[in-house]
C-alpha cells in the first residue's frame, strides 16, 4: 500500500480529506464556471459513496469495480437531474438542486440497503494515497484540457451570456447536460474514494454543512483557474489545523475569510494573483487614415448561389407579449447580395423581428424558410438557426469582455473539416482591421472597435444571412460611415444583410430595399427613396415634413 501522506504525521488524514474534498469542489467548479448555479454535488457524492459501498460490502466487488460503479452511477443520476431541471435557472435551479441533495439524504436514511441512520460499516479501506492522487491529477489535467478546447470556449461564452453563445451555434441545453454529467462523475468518484478511505458511510456525512464548505472552497480558490479548487480546499482544511488553539473561533475565522475574499478578491486567491502579473501595454488603434486606405475585402465569405436569390422568407408572422402585438402579420424576404433595411419608430417591433428571424422567439403564427430550412424547426432554437447559415449582432454589444479579440472571433468560427482555426482567425482579424487588437481583452477597447469585433465574429460563421441590430448605435459619424462601408463590402461577398438602424439618411443611401414597421405592422416596403417619401412613413416618423 502506498501511503506517502504519512510523512505529514498526525495530519495525513487531513491531507487525504482535503484532496478528496477538492475533487467534490471541482465538480462544483465544473457547473459554476459555465454560469450554472446548480449545487447538487453533496447529493451526487452520496450517490457515488453509497453505490460504491453497496457494491463492495453487499456484492463483494473489487475496489476498482466499486470505484467505477459509484462514479458512473452518480454521473447517470446527474444526467437524469439535468433533464429534470433543464428549464430552471438562477436561484430556482439552486433551490431545486439543494432539494435533490436533501432527497438523497432522506432516501439513504430510510432504505434498508443503505443501513439507515447507522449507515454502512465494514467497507474495505482500499483507497491508497496513490489512487487519490491519480484520480485528482487525471481530473485536473482533463479539466484543463477541456478548458482549452472548443468545448471550454463554448462554456466561457455560456457563462458570459447564454443567448450570445447559442447564436454562435452552441447548443446550450446539450452542453449544460454534459456539464451536469461531468459534475456527477467527479462528485461520485470523490464519494467512492471517501468511503473506501474511512471504511464506513452514514447520512450525516452529506449534510448542508458540507455544501457550505464546498462553496467556501470555490469562493476562496475562484473559478478563473481549474486549480483554484485545490488551493481553496487546502485553505479550508488547513485552517482548523493552523487554528488548533483557537478551535472555538474556527467558524468565525472561516466566515471572516470568505467575506474578505468576496469583498477584495472576488475572483478568488488565484484569480487575484493573476492581476499582479505584468501586462503587455496595449497597442493603440492605427491611424484612421491608414484604416480607410487598408484593403477591405471579405474573400472568405461564401459566394455560392447567384446574387438576388431569396435566402430568407417569413410570411404573416404574429408575435405578442401578453396583450401587446409586437408583430402583426409581418412578411419579409431577404435576397443574397442585398442590404435590406428595417426602420420604424421606437417600439415598432424591429428587434422583435430580428429575434424571430434568428430563432430566439417562436411566433404564435406564421411560416417561413431560411435557405433550405423550414422556420418551424428553427424557431425557439437559435443555435440551429446559427448552424443553418444565419449570424447576427446585437443592439447591446454581447461579447466576452474578459477574453481577447482573437478569442471572441474564434468563438464564432463555424467548424468544418479542413478549416485551420488559427489561420481563419488571423484572416478575419486582418479583413476587419483588428490585427493590432488581437491580444487585447475586448472589455478595454473603445465602443466602435468592439462593434467591429462583433461583426467579425458574426462573419466568422460564414453566414449566408447577416442580421445587424443597430450596428452604429453610439458611434460618431466617421465610425458610422466605416460600419456602413463594411456592410457594403459584406454585401459584395454575396451575403443577404438585414440591418435595423435609426440613421434614416444612412439607410437611404446604403440599403437596396427598406421595410418600415409601425406598431408591429409593415406599413411600407420598397426602394429607399420611394419608401421614405411615402406619406404614411413620414406620418409614422414625424407627423409631417420630410425624412432626410
Ligand atoms: N420581451 C418582451 N416582453 C414584453 N414586451 C416586449 C418584449 N420585447 C419587446 N416588447 C415590446 O414589444 C414592442 C416592440 O419592441 P421592439 O424592441 O421590438 O421594438 P423596436 O422597434 O426594436 O424598438 P427600439 O427602436 O426602441 O429598439 C414594444 O412595445 C416593446 O415594449
């Protein structure tokens, strides 16, 4: 038996407990790092512990079998739980998952197989220090690899903004289910290791107190790094040892520590240390004259299909919020190589229309097609719409502020065989004149540049249809002109562009066609000059006079 933690003398149990606890904390980290506030880990650990104990004691299974059995059982229960709770978020999800842990505790308290309140004894103490270390090292290495993968990037996007993530083709429900299962596997493995370390299991080991300890570990370690959970567990397990003479103050010191960390180091100990590392000074944006003269082509856009083909169409779409008809029998058609402008007074239904076109909303009635896809299969599933050739930007910029420009653009890249993601990212940055900002976190960039990053990310999806919701909002005239020049270039690449904008003069000169909404109804459609000179449109906008 390899028991190298014996070098810590009387504290060897503390070290082992701390490492196993860090494994459960990692299972909590897995969901929290994706912005999912689910805390069923104590219940999942109990499932792993009891299944493993029953396999060993009642079925006489060898250690490896009971370790794997407990781990998989917990992963499976987590999978079922993900299905049951898939509609819940935020505080409701937290409460439901705490309730799950309580259900497990009450179940093991009453089931004959689990030994009731007395628990189960006589579990072979077969967990060795080597096994604990191997399991934790594999878990940490696996999670680090996962974080660096496409899956990890999608998780970061989900944490930042799940709607934005789904518009990059991320199936948020499937990813969330996978994370639940992974969380269950880690908690189950910890439970199985724990019972084969202590030799017994009883319901009291899976109390609410354990959950608060886990939360403290994740708060202290932070969710910036995978290894944060190890540091947090070390602190939580190490503190009582350090405070041996002050045992009655242990809870107080724990509490004060957590409050101090939340107040002064909200990203945890490791996350805060990161801000001490020297940061490369940010390059400034190139001179605007250089930018204008830079070559502005989008050779990577798809150019299949003749210009002028109808690529998107909706008919008689009705969408209401309560008693309010935000869209009233609206029909719209977009053609490749054309810029379609959507204008209308505030609250006329423009953003609602874009949300219907991008699959966020499922309208009450209406039909439509996006390329070869029927909208009835896309409505309510924005990630499928994104995978079907449509990309969009948002009225309020939605980017991963902590991540670099390059990472944000990479998130949008549609994976196809043979695509070199790094080369494609570089090309997109060059085409959008963002090379100088590649390594800068998006949150520190000026507004106009962030808008360009959002457009670059949308282009990374190689869309056939591009929706732009007020792409020049908050920009100065030069920046506005720049965005409209970019839109013209995108149109030349054969993309159907649908733009919502308030700048009527710009829309008149740049759009091929305009659709005007008023109180959810389409009141005009056609060539910009004809539409903007129509009496009904002028009345809707300004009552009388003329539009720019
Ligand atoms: N999620 C929602 N819940 C309830 N009402 C909504 C919702 N979204 C939009 N509305 C209402 O639907 C109507 C259309 O809103 P929408 O945002 O589509 O208009 P808009 O033309 O984009 O306005 P703006 O130019 O101010 O952005 C408004 O009356 C708005 O209050």
